[in-house]
C-alpha cells in the first residue's frame, strides 16, 4: 500500500502577517494544534475581550502580549495593528468565541489588511453557525448566514421582509433577550416554517430545539439563556411565508366582517387554523376592526 505524502509543516507565524485564529465556542478542547502553535509564536494577540482570551491562553500555558480590539476602538486600534504588521510584527486576531470576522469587528481589520496587500492567514476552527446547521436536520446547502437582526425600527422590518423569499436554509444569531420577539417577527413575515435553535453549543448545557416556529415560541415562552443560533427552513414556494400571510389575513378580515364576531373570537379561530402567534394575530385584528369603525 503506497504511503501518504508527507509535507513539512509551515512556519507557525511568519513576521509581517495577520493570523485570523478560530478559538473554541465553549469547550476549551475545541482548538486546533495549529491554532495553539500560532498563538505561541506571534508577537501580539489582538482580542475582543482580553480578560476572556487570557483564560484560554492560561489554560494552554501561552504567555503573549494581549491588546484589545473591539467595536468601540475599531478605528484607532485597527490602524495601530496594521502599522505593527507593516513594520514586521506577526499579529493573531481572536474573538471571544469562534472564528473572527463572523458578525464580529474583525471583519474590518481583515478587509483593511487585504487592501494594504498585507499577508492574511486564516487558522480554521469552530464556528457556531456551521455546528448549528449540521445538527439542525434542515438542508445544509445552499444556506444563507444573516447575522444578527437589527434590534428595532424600520431596519428590523426590512430585514425580515427582504429575506422572506430566500429559498435556502437561513441562519441567524440572536440575543436570548430578543428571542421571543424574533420568533414572532419570523412567524408574521415568513410563516410557520421548520426551525432549529441551537443553544450553548459545545457547552455543558448544550440544547437543540427542533420543530415549527410556533412550537419554538411556546417552548421558549418563559425565555432562554445563553448563546443562540437559529436555523430556519427556506421559502417554500406556494407554501411560503408571503402566501401564508396573505391567506390568514384574508380569513381574518372575512371573520371580522361579521359585526357579532369579536376581535378575541376571530383571533382564536385564526390561531387555531394557522398555528400563529396569538399576539401577532390579535394586533392585526385590532388594526382591521379600527379601520372599519
């Protein structure tokens, strides 16, 4: 049996380069040997939260200078890091968890380094979106990563409406404080699709929920804790969100044509038929009834 070709390992951290290093998203054992080699060899490590990264480095007995790089100092600190790389320093960029540049300020530093023709090397490793996608049970390709939805305002409405007709699996990150509202917005804009919610991936209390958006709303009615990744079924053509939304709203309007039909009764009927959020339907019913008064 022929032997496998053997190649010499690359120099762990060449000077004058930016190394984008993936770190664990929970379990500290989820880090590659190459990532450890690079972290041990670079001149400087730029971290989103130096206190958080110091715990990881201490666990692996790595002692390197740390400097903060986060959303509040991204402009001035980025220029400082680029200047150091230009002068010959090797810099490792890490985020609090996972791969830098994914819904993370590190994306700007990579862009700036590329624009200056500085060497950029990615040390691959964990990322929550891929772990959640693989475990979701939904189609893994094609998929679209949407990041965090805007917290409020017209940007949030546009986010859900503009992505409603995408036919591929959709992946989002969300804060546990906004999970309930996000599920309701999905239900209203996208319809009652299949969803998987990955919580605390690789950590002690890891949990995967799989079901419909309505079922997820009920499951997390009392809230959720920890890091969340949402994997949502894509647009299903005639069974998709826009048609579904139009159908239930037409039925609701028809019910409210009867002056004896109360808003509460009409709401309950639509919720029963379409498995929608009661709050969403009730608000729509109130709006329709006011227009008739």
